[in-house]
């Protein structure tokens, strides 16, 4: 099997489950990210940021409901859990641990400047209250938790709205500081703002947002969708009078769903004085055309929460296949180490992990294999067959250079290993790197 010439682009998308998904979420994020997830050369991570939800929502039933609804929405919109890594943040126990590591390299001053936190302070000050009134440490730490989400999977791109760009920059900053202190472990992420992705206006013409209470629910039953669309604010022009498309929320929402020709047709109808009632009917029909099949899938999924739970747990296992060895690497990097395994300069090294080695060989099937052995010759890792010794050699080089991270990326070229075996292999790779690194001083 040929190996791909370049590593896939990792794209990571998170949604906080703190409410019911609306058409603004669909047009602004879900639709686009699901489409992007099937692009060749892209490796996508989608997750429900339920730890983040705890910062804003203190109603347990609402958290549970919203997590279910958003998971069902993504699946209904065509997210393929076989193809992407789809999980719930709180299932990845490594995330809070990484959050702590990042906390310890993040300047408090940096967090002081975070918009969401500052906005709350400014509001308090304006009201003449204690600046910290109603500010939890959770709100203050929000960007660090988000940094852990992103850096855990070494995402290259993070599609976000403009309001989240600062958080991505902070994550970059955390990655840089950590790498500077402990060696190159993290990829520096970049925000991806797609200006082609519309911000949808809401019922009142302002941006569609839960906080304005102007949303159209994404999977409302047909009748309710029609009622909500009927309440879109328009002007008082009568049927027969030409209408302005400029600044018309109804027109903009239509445009987000319609083809260029359909949009042109509505523009013409506006000029010819279509009545608002008829225009709303057109909008309703157009949205329903796109949403109806999704709604049917959504309803089926909502009726089977156990299936969604199952999908998320499989996704969590897939994500943790990467997170577990990576976290072991990071623990080692910061000095949370097995005390018996090489106590640093001058310290007595335990022979067992002091000099691990790779052994390459050819099997009778004609393929090339390798093993990672500990100093006593016991196998820690067993590769699968490679077509050429060069390919096997490249995999070994990746393990030597990237260690834990390569354990994750090479997972399908290695025989499956349990968490304990992976940990031991990771320790051995670290010890090997340390033993071969040029030392300074005695
Ligand atoms: N803060 C994001 C929001 O409210 C959700 C989120 C949490 C997120 N962690 C993330 C988005 C990591 C992208 C990457 O929209």
C-alpha cells in the first residue's frame, strides 16, 4: 500500500452544547464543516465541548439535552463517524490533564485580555459592581481548556467565527511557550475564517443568535418552521410595491439556501412587488426542501439516544488512541516520569529501559518487519509488514524522532497494543531519544 506523500490536514471543530441548534449554526458552521470533512487530504475532528458548556449552563438536564441535540444534528447533516473522529470532550480524560499543563505555561496577563472575560468585567464596572462579580475561574480559564482541545490533536486548522479568533491565537501562544520550554511537541494551530460562509440574520434582522432570542430552530416541525418564518420582520410595503433586497433579512436567509438562479428570481420578484406573505411562503418552501430530509434523520436519531451514545463512545476511543500516547509523551516531557526509568544525568539507569533497540527483519511472506525491544530483548512493539526495508526504516525513523506522536500516526502499521504496552513503548522511545541525544556537561 502506498503511503500518502504528505500528512493530512487536520481540521478540528468544536460546538458548545448550551442550547438548541438553529439555522444560524447550520448555515454558519455545520453545513460547511460537514462538507469540508469529506474533502480529500483532510482529517477532521468534531467534538461536543461539554466541559465548556458547564461554564455557561448550570442546568444538568439542559446540558444533557443539548449535547444529544447537537450530536444528532451533526449526524443528521451527514457527518460520517467512520470517516471523521466524532467525540464528546468530557470522554477524553486526557483533556483536563493537558489543560493543567497548559495552565502552567500561560501568562495570567494573557488570560486577563480574553474578550469574553473582559466583557464581563467591563459590564460589572459599568454597573458600579465589584469587577469580579459573577466571574468564575471557569470563565477565566476558558481559553486554556480550548487550547487543550486544539493542541491535544495537533490540529492545523480550526474553523471558527470571528469572536473565537483570539482563542486560537492564545492556543498558538501556549503551544509556542510549551515547545520552547520542553521541546517541539505541538503543532501551531491557525484559525480559519471562511468569509464565504454567511452569518445568517435572525428574525429581527440582527445576527441570528441565541442571546438575541431571534433564532429559527433548525429542526422545528414543518408547521412551527412556517410560523417562525412568518414572524420575520419586514417593512410595511404593500403587495405590488417594489421591495428592497438590500437589508432584507428575508432575502438574505433565502440566499443562504438558494442557488444563484433562485436568488435572482426572488430579486426580480422583489422588484416586481411580491407581497411579503408570498415571499415568506417561498422562503419557507425553500428551507423546508433542504431541511426536510435532515429533519427526518434527526427525529430518528433523537428517538434513539443509545445509538448516539454508542457512536460517541466509539469516537472517544478513536480520539484516545491519539490522546493517550501523546499525553504519555507530554508527561515525560515535563518530568512526570517513571522514577525507575533513567533518573537523568549521573543517575543510575535501570537497565531494562536504558537501551531499547529496534530490530529489522524479513519474514517468509517476503515483507519487512521491525520490533522495538527493551534492553532485556523483550518486544515492546511489533510492526506489521512493509513492502520494502526503506518503508520500514522510515517508520522507525518517525518513531525515533516523533516518539509518542508517531505511535499514534503509525497505529495502523503496528500490531494493536493496549494502553500499558503503549506507555512502555513510549517510555522506551523517550529513553532511546535521551540516550542518543548529545549531552552537555558530564
Ligand atoms: N468556544 C467554542 C464556541 O463557543 C467551542 C469550542 C470549544 C471550540 N473548544 C473548541 C471550537 C476548540 C474550536 C476548537 O464556539
